[in-house]
């Protein structure tokens, strides 16, 4: 594990983002647990391996949360110390994977799991090697194609990611996360998508949104996904105000916590402010009372006041400003 993992894990576990602002590609092992003989020794060993992996990741997650809490109070372990502790905790799990695969080198689900373990702990290239082995052994397994597409989406070539996501969807058209990952890659790498599909930028936007809508249709109550879809409209020019408002209102519909709903109100106010819908922006800002959003709300109010007075408003806060500190 390297320092990058510490940073990534720390960001994930210490930043509770009421409104997801990242459009991040989601990893998915795709490891299924089919009905098997519970007394089968290989299956029992494999399930124990996954349990040990989950337990180790849970402990590391707890350590990072705990250490960040201590750091916030002026204490906490140095990065090097925590890094060493994490390496030591994951080492026996890595060894367990190696020994299992030495005995069962064609166990596709174990290869997928080990690849994800390596990827999550910072050894991406070794993870890809395991996924490639799994793909060669079982080319009909969609999770392998999705995981490799995630890798190529980060490291390139991007067009290979497009091909692999399409294959994953063809093999399993009912996996929401595959459509979401594909949509995110198309949207983020628009120039590559324009060349790959021989279409203009507006049609790239349409393609990404269509993929997102497929994902939502399969997982309609997924709040994080709904907000990812709505966030996409910030990057579309010229603005599609009507569609953006519809997307944020859908996210509002599936929000389950007051803090989530208030985050959505801020996004709605921002879209309305930028579109000249000042009365509506006021109404949504008035519904934000959580101190968590005070700074963002105040910036939007200042911009709204300037716009009402005919002045040039300052830029609305970036989406990242809506994250919980």
C-alpha cells in the first residue's frame, strides 16, 4: 500500500458528502455467491477468504476514521506510522489470497477478488494482472470487463474503457453500476468520446445522460447516483436548465435525510439563480437552515442580492463547497 491509498481512504471515510460532487467511477468486483454445496471445502475456504478481506478492510477503515478524528484534535499517528500499521494488517490477507490461488489457480471469483484487493491497496498493475487472468478463464463474466474498464478509464487508453464497458453491459444489461461507470467515462472524456463515436459534443452529452438514465431506471432509489446525474448538468454548455432542475428534483425525491434535502435545495437555488429564476432561488434558500451549509448559503444570497440589484454577481461556489467540512 502506498501513501496515495492513505489519502484516498482518508478522504472517503472522513468526508461525509451529503451531495455527491465527484462523478467517480464505481468499482465492483461482481463476485457472486451462487448456490453451492455449503460443505464444499473449496467454497468454504473461498468464503473465509472474502470474510478475512472484509474484516481487514473494516479495521483499516476504522483506524483511518479514528486517526483523522485524533488529528482534528491536534493528535493522531504520523502518516508513516499509520501506513506501516495498514501494511502489516493487509499482509496476511495478501498471503492468504496467494496461497489459495496457488492451490486453485483457475478460481475466477478469487482472481476477481484478489485483483480488487490489490487495486484497493494501491497495486493497480498487479490487480489488472489478476483481472486479466480471470477474463481469459471466463470471458463471459461481466465484472471482469467492468473492472478492467475502470482501470483503463483511469490510466488509458480511454477508448479501450469504452469498449470494455460496452462488453460488460452486453453480458449483464441489468447492472446499474456498469451504465453509471460508462456514463461517467463518456462525460469526463468527451473529446475521446467524440472521436470514438464520431459525434459532436452535444451528442456526447446526450449519450452520457442516456446511460445515466439507464442506471437510474435499474436503481431508482439510489441517491448518490441521482445526484451524480444532476451534477452532470453543471458541465453541459449551453445550459439545459429544465433538465437540470428535473434531475435535482428527482434527487430531492429520493433523498432520505434532512441534510441531504438541504444540500439539494442549495443546488436548486444555484441553478435557478444562474437562470434568472430569482423568486424560486429565494424559496429554496429559505429552506436551508443547517449550519453545515451556512457559508455556501451566504455566498448564494450575496449573489442573489447583487443580481436583484442589477450588479454582476460573483461566481456561485463550486460544487465542492457543498461538501461537509
